[in-house]
């Protein structure tokens, strides 16, 4: 994707005289940091933070919103479409790649002009259509030259066991986790608090614990192999549990925008995720 993105960044820098910084890291709470793929900076101060995705990947403004602080502008792009996020408003530009595989210079120029803006009001004035709410755009299907090859390897499936009660599932899952890990800490907190799912079932293998919701969708997936607690959680469960009360890091999943990745390493962060497993479906609807 960078072969489409980097030339645009370079052109914008020629206009505003700023610099680009790749893998720009900034604090995100005690002992935590988040790294944006690209930052357009003035000295050490970021102006734009940009997340770069694969050409065929769906885009969502929340893929970059987690990096933004007041006054910062953000963009997430797959090289073909650009989603800009300024003061909570979104604007979409693209496609940049034409059906014959060549670059639409007019569309590319519009993106360059936007990225050359150095303050929010300038950026808002540079585009005629900003939306208060996000409207998803179609997954791109560009010419073969821009497509990324996909592997055709096989996958070995782990043996799974299904439970109706979370407590029983957790006891089994504890036999697979690393001792003294944050994952073990989370499972022990679930037992100690008597946490129980309200509907659905829990599936446990040597690698994962998954809460399947009554409708068949996945509510939570816990990586049992990780030392740091890594959970994939449906956004409705996070909302029902109360995002403001969750101390763990939360980031929208790259591919499935209905889910978010939560990571925790301290006891406080781990404990803040326990209520997610006890959300009632009426609260999450």
C-alpha cells in the first residue's frame, strides 16, 4: 500500500514544508504507547496521524481516531480511498486508482491538498462535504496489478470443547494459559467474581476461549496463548459494559469493524474487562 501512499505524502510535504515520521509513537496511558503508521510533523509536534491499510481492506475512521488528541487531524487509507477525520467529522476522497490501473491525478491532487493543511479550519475548508456520522464505503476491487496475493496454505484446527456455563469453561481454559500471565489473571478474576454469560455458549480450545452469542455471532474471543491479555470484543458488549470504565486499551479491529481489540497487562486493566463477560443481551442490543 505504501507505493500509493508515500508519493502522496511527499507531494504534501513539498507544499507545507513539514516532515514525515514513520511508526510515530505516543503515550496512551501508564506504561502504554500507540504507534501510528505515518505522522506529518512540525518539529516534534504531529499535525496529521495516518494509518495505512492493505489495498483491499475496508476503512473506518475509528481505525485512526484512537490516536487523535484535541487539535490533531487523522486519516486512514488503503492507498485508493482516503478517510479524513477532523474535529469528529469525516470526509472521503477517492478512488485514486482508475479501472485501467493508472492514477487519477485529480483525485490524488485533492488528497495532497488536504494533507498539506496544517490547521483544522484549513482542512475543513479544503473539502466541501464533511459528515457528522460515518457512511461505510464499498470494499475496493482494483485492477490485478494492485491486488495483493493471498496464501493458499492449510490450517490445522484445534480440538474444541463447548460449555453452557462460563465458570466451567474458564476452569478448562486455565489449564492452557501461561502461568503468571495477564490472561491467567483475567480468568481467575472471572472465577473469583462468579461471572456468568447470559445466553449463548462458550467454546474452549488450547488457543482460544470464545463466547458465542445466542444469535450465533462471536461476542468475545480471548487469546489463551498470550502473556498480555488480548481480547476481541463485540462493540455492543463494550458499549453496554461502559467504555469509559474500561482501563484496558481499546482499538477497532482492522478487518471486522463490529469488533474491537482490547489489551491489558495490569490488574486494574484486567479487572475492568470482567464486566464485559456478564453483559445481558438486552443491554447490548
